[in-house]
C-alpha cells in the first residue's frame, strides 16, 4: 500500500462504500498496515471496521477484538485475540493466518513458531512473507531468515 497515487483522503470512503469481502482478497494485514500509515487519525477506526468484516463468521474472535480495541488499541487487541484465533487452526484458518495474528499482537516468537508450522504444511501463501512489509518486524530474526533460505527466497 505504498502507492503514491492513492490519496489518503480517498481511502476511508473507499472502505466504507465498497461492499467488498476482504477475506477473498487476502489483503487483511497489508491493508491494515497501509491504512494505519496513511490515515494517522482515523486509522484505528478503519482497521477496526476491516477486522469486523474479516472476522464476521468467527464471533468468538471478533468478540475478543471488539472488547479489547477501546482499552488496548489494535496491537493490544490482537495480543488478546491471537490465542483464540489459534483455536481455529485447521477450521478455516491456516498456520500462516495464526502467525499473522500473533505478529499483529506483537508476539514475534509465536509468529515465528506458526510460520515454521506453515512451512511444514507447505502453505502456498508462505512465499509472500519474503516481500510483504507486514513481516518486517521479524525479517532479521534467524528463524525467519531460515524459513526464507529453505524456500530459496533469501537474498
């Protein structure tokens, strides 16, 4: 979402007016981070709305997020919701999805453990960690670099 052609003022309207199921696009975290960077004041509300749609079919996860957002913010909410999300592993959610949740909550060690599990399962989405900015927080970690090396994606 580093597109200089997207004006920040247009993003909230686009998110609000498009009847879009973001789960189909697989852009949850990238969209969250891009919006947070571009919309400093309203980003929290927008990200909250994205999470609400993204987890609409998983009320247990959404309930934790909804309760934690006001008191803990986005990262704090995910810190509380990641363990709940992990219960859904294999029930519509893969290891890379769970890794993403832990990363959003700031638990880098758990995120790397779940990435390792995704590697073991040969998750077809795993190669995207090599270029997706959401993984910058763990990019220099030996475990992350080892996964990239094993996928022949370390440069």
